[in-house]
């Protein structure tokens, strides 16, 4: 059978590209899997398998500190590489993020590539999650946390194991989406009381999974996302869009200042003196992004933390003692000096973020082909060709034994200088802490994440003691066959997970305050 001329031309072109990428490409000498050297399809399969973080770590162990994960992609496994890439004016967000924009070209702070556009969006978002805004928002947050605590109290009254065990992933997702929907839209999602969260959480996970594949293999974007969603039985994506429309119209029907939320904070900024014109549709695109950015991430961090605390009794005791000796009542637990002074609490949270980072894979940056500087770009001693996509795999760096001895051990003490751990050692670890990324494109909501998580954990330990559920129920969430007691994450850019199942016991009469 002979090939037609056009087919022959296509086959010749593909062969030419493959040979070029393998033999002549500027990154040809970097080690990595064969398929990754010639095609981004490698990354696509990696993302589709949801184990990007685990596989990237294995590849680093096999090939060394710098690996080629796509024809034009390099991943580094060092703190120096992390800082050289993410804290660098000449490095931009990867243009692969363009595939995550809406079909109408709409974008938000996370996928704004152009620096001017990004600055304007970041300013808006920054106001909503600033310390001042958080002070006003805290009572709303506290109200949702109280519902969470009351639900736990109800579960603790059940006598049968199945109903008394609390699946922390489920509860944290409901809570974090209820909080962030109030910040984004002033909208009472009330998942904790009517379980509508299942729609939000599943739709966001599905969307995030599709994005993670498209980020690795941009042509995937051309498969219509909704067709794909329908094919994969993710009709929730459609229902989710209906819900978002409802949240927006409900917000617009109320006076701007009735509630402290994103709209009340930034609507005065619309089309004003920012160097980029920002319209009301853009504002809603930002608000919608709050849901995955602030909901999915915090719930993963807290599920991980409670998983590790339930398996490390010494850390649990130390943390419980710190909380119970710092505050005088549940109501006393509020944002401020006392809470931020709970150093062991912060160390526990950072340690959970290290071991099970909510964004566990590589967040891609790019050394633009258009860079005109005469200076070479050096990353951890390597001269980087223009047009290269660069990154650090968060999970891999945070399990690098050079920075974190015994990396699979939950050890909050590694974040606190002491007789055993010097300030230099702590600084060394901090330099390799990548959970929030770094630089101009690092997490905008870090302060909110710390406040929200600190309140939830401190209040939970004030009112309750908790332990791992007995038997198989207590195993849910643990990595299987890995030889380590690790909270299992499935990477979908953010993370999918389950458990841990915990039994909560009310402490004395403290819970009376909750009713
Ligand atoms: C433990 C919780 C959190 C973690 C681990 C986390 C992590 C991250 C990471 C790694 C990025 C960079 C992503 C990339 O470059 O593609 C990011 C960006 C971002 N995060 Fe967070 N995040 C958390 C909580 C929050 C919260 C509560 C908010 C507030 C709503 C938030 C808002 C944002 C925004 C707006 C960006 C985009 C920043 C930009 O591109 O300028 N995050 N986050």
C-alpha cells in the first residue's frame, strides 16, 4: 500500500521533528524518559494517571537533579533551582496556561500571562484577601467553622461506628467551599447543611483534571471540554455553571455593601485607574477562580494535617497542649497575636503542606523566546535556552532528603529552631518549601490559608479529642503499598483524596458553648 503525497509529507515532517528533538534540540543532553524527549504526550499520560508528583520524584531518583519532562521542558530538584525559576523577573508564567482560559477568551489572575494584565488582576484579588479584608471577613468564617464543629458534635453522639466516624475530606471540602463562596459571592452555599457541595467539589475536581492534562499537552484543549465532560459522565460541570450564574445574579440583586465579599471590596475599582481596563465580567471570572483556589487547596491541607496528627500521638499531644494552654475559651480563639503565636500549630501545618502539598506537581514557568537580554539565564548553574518551560515538582523538592532528612516522617520540629535543630537548618528547609510557590505568581491567598486553617485546627482541638477510626475505616486515605504512612493524593493540578476517618470525642463540657 503506497501513501498519498500529503500523508507522506506529514509522516516525513513527524519523523523530522522526532529526530530533531532527540538529536539536535538544545535540551538533548538532559536525561529523561524517551517519550518525554520527543513528545508532550508523555506529560499528558503523566497527568491522566494522576500520579505526576510520585512519578516525577521517581524520575529524579533515577536520572538526577535536572530532568527533561517534555521536548522543551526541564524540571529541577533543588532549592537553588526553585528560587532561580520562580523569583525571577525574566521568567514568565508558561503560555501553556492559555489553554485554561474560557472558550470566550475570558481569563483571571491565575492564567493571565501578560505581566500588565496580571498586575491589575493581582491588585484586585490582593485587596479581597488582604489582612484588612480578612479582619472583616473573620466573623463570617467563624460562623461557618461553628457549623462544622456542631456537625462533628452530632456525629460524636452516634453510637455505631459507621455514623460516628467523620470522613475529614468530605467535611473539610464542605467547610472550605462554604467559606470561600461567601468571600467570592457573598453566597450562602450552605453545603454543610444541605450537601449541595457534592456538585461544586466534583465539578471543580473534574475541571481541574481536564486542565492538568491540557497544561501538559495543549492540543488536548481542542477537544471540546463539555463533550468530554459529558463523555466522562461529569454532567456536574453544566450544573456547576448554572450554580455560578445563580450566585452572580443573587449577588447583583443585593446592595453592594450588604455583605463583606469580593464584590463589595473591588466593584469600585472597575474600569478605573488601573492600567488595564477591568469590566464586570472580569470581576466574576476572578470570583469564580476563588472556589478552586481557596476551597480545594485548604481542604486538602487540613485533611492531610488531621491524617498526620491522628497517626503521630506525640505531635498531637504537643499541639493540643499548646492550644489548650494558650486560649481560655473557644470564643477566645480568633485571628491575632495569640493565634499567630502558636508556633507549633504553624509548624504542624507547614509539615502537612510539605508532606502532602495541595498543588503537588510542577507549576510551569517559561523563559520566553522573546527575551532580548544579552545575559544568559542561569538556573542552578545551568544555562537555559530561550523558549524552555521550567519548573520544580513541589512534592519532589519537599521530599528531597538533602533539605528534609527522613522526608516521609511527620516531624513539625524541623520547622522550629531548638537545641537539636539550628536556625540554619530551619532556614535551609524553608528555602525548599514550595507549597505556595514563590514570587510575583506565588499564592495570593497565603495569609487567608493560614488564618482559616489555624482557626479550624485550634477550635477543633479546643472542643474535641480525635483518633483514627478502628479497623479498615481508619485506613482510608493512607497510601497503599508504599511502605510509608502517607496521606494519598491524586494529582489533578490540585488534589483528589479521601479520608482520614476519625472519631471525635467532646472534651468535658466545652461543647456547651457550641449550642
Ligand atoms: C493551603 C492552601 C493553599 C495552597 C497550598 C495554595 C497554593 C498555591 C500555588 C502553588 C499557587 C501557584 C499556582 C501556579 O502558579 O499555577 C497559588 C496561586 C494562587 N492562589 Fe493559592 N493556595 C492556597 C490557598 C489559597 C487561598 C485561600 C486563596 C484565596 C482565595 C488562594 C488564591 C490564589 C490565587 C488568586 C492564586 C493565583 C496567583 C497569581 O497567579 O498571581 N490560594 N496558590
